C-alpha cells in the first residue's frame, strides 16, 4: 500500500518535471514540432503527445502554429508558446507609490495602474489598496481572475520564506504580517511575495542587462536603500530570505541620525531619498534657498527638488546631495570588495537625477576600490522605475510556467 502511494507521487512529480521541460523548450525555440520535442527531451512520443495535448487543450499555454516543412512524408505540426491567452499581474508596493501592471505571458505590459500609498492608515488599508489596484487592472482589460495565472508583488522588507510572512518592513512599520494569505483570500489567484529589490535583480536577470551575467548587483537607491545580488548565476536569498538589507549597513557609527529601523549610522539614514529631502527641509538656510530657487513650499521639498537646486547651482543643495552620495559610494564600494561583481546596476528614485547623481557616485565608488580602474561597470537599471514590477512578473512566470532563470 505504502509502495503504491510512493509510486503515484513519483509519477506525478515526473509528469510535472516533463511538463516543465517541454514548456521551456517550446518557449525557448518559439516554433517546434512534436518530433523535435521527442528528440530533444529523449521522452517517449506518447508521453510528449499527452503533455502537449494538455498544454494546448486544457492549459491554453501552447497553440498549433503553421504547418512545418515536409521532407517527404506528412508535414509536421508546429507548436508555439501562446502568450496572449492568459495574463499575469505584477505590483510594486512602494512606500510612496503602488504601481500595478497587467502583462501577457511574455511579460509584455498591457495596462498600468498607480495609487499613492496610504501607509499612515495601517496594514489593512494598504491591503485594500493592493486589492483595488488588482481589480482595476482586471476591469480595465475586461478580464476575470480566471484569466490570470498569478500575481507577483514586491515589498520593501524582510520576508520570512518559511513562515510565509513579511517579518519586518521599516518603510511600512509592519511586523509578521500575512500579506500572501490576506491577498490570496481577497484576490482569488496565486500570490507570490518577494523583496522588491531582489525582484529588481530578478527582472534584470530574466529580461534585462543581467541575462548573460554571472555576478552582478542591483542597488535600489530611493526612499530606502537595498541591494539584490546575483552570485555565480544565482539570485541570493540568504539563510532565512533576509539578504540584501544593504541600507542598514552601518557607515557612520558616530552619526546622531536615527534610521527607520531605530539604529544610528545606517546607510539608509544618511543617503536615501528620504534623508536628502528631510535634511533639506530641516536646514533653514538650505530650505529657504531651495524653496526660492525651485518655487516649492518647504514641506514639499523632495529629493528630486534638492537635485534640481543642485543643477541650478545652489551650494546648500549641492552639499546635501554630495554628502548623501559619498555615503552611498562607501556602501557600494564595500559591496564590490565583498562580491567582485562585473556589473553594478543602480535604480530607485535617486538614479533618475542625471549627472548630479551619477558623476559623484561613480567617482566616489572608483576612488575607494583597491584597483581604481577595476573592470566593474556602473550603469542604470534597464527598466528604470519598472524594474520591480518586471521582476514580479518574472517571479510568477517562473513559479507557474517553470521558465529558466537560474
Ligand atoms: Zn537602519
């Protein structure tokens, strides 16, 4: 009896593995015949036919394409991946903005919805906002949840993979919230939750500049600061899934500035967009000159306003930005020393501030390297502010369709 159960499990596992291999091949080759699938997989023809029939008729993931070239006998039927029949949702749950997209199964974005994050109102309000973004995407496209294979969501914070909770998010002030469970019960499709910066790295690895790279880092420099790392071809998670909390690396133990996490001297407390905006608002001389120069109220000064004032030659704004960028370059140089990446991709709101951001950052990093002309490229991320949502689409597609991302 026990033996029979084991055999049943083995056969289910084998069907899933074979389905994954066949689906990957059809997607990679674009057009492929059953005979080629049999040859490439080494599986028996009836096994291939059974799996293909299910992919075509039940799952709608594959369709029959044009008739192939015949070399004498009956021309082969060509199979192709069918990305347009079903959809996937991706959400970047940021501290300032919730960005949601609806895409096809090739991760081509068709619709977008944005909401200002209402994080002051607490966890339940943010959950309601995420549900609302998902519902608006579906209704804009006239789809029901059954046409969507899943929703990927990026959250800034520590995700406890074993407990399937967000263990801690300083940006949202969340402790041990069951975001996956709470969304699944409301949205009615599989939900995949991942750290937002790790998703940026996954987006670069799957669809962006990291496709053919084995060792690279994505730095997310925005409201907070974090890093996603790919080491020897693998996206790193860490022992509990907590890796990448680069922003809470201490870079100045003597600093009196308190970070969101409650500690002093964290990189995020000294170099984030939030820090730049607050410093400008709280320094009365800088606040007045930036406010006059950029014609905004002092309480409306954001990091991008401070950079705008830099561009216009304001020395107070320049001092604030250069100090923040110096700390960021210390942090990034430390990562280079630790991991020896070939590429560093920098995204997040700060990266959108042109030469005023990039020139001092690149110089600051290089000045701290053991070999200043070391062959490490420092570049913007591929999808700018869409990097996390592209990664969230990749997360769902990989989890459900088994696409190659390793
Ligand atoms: Zn901190």
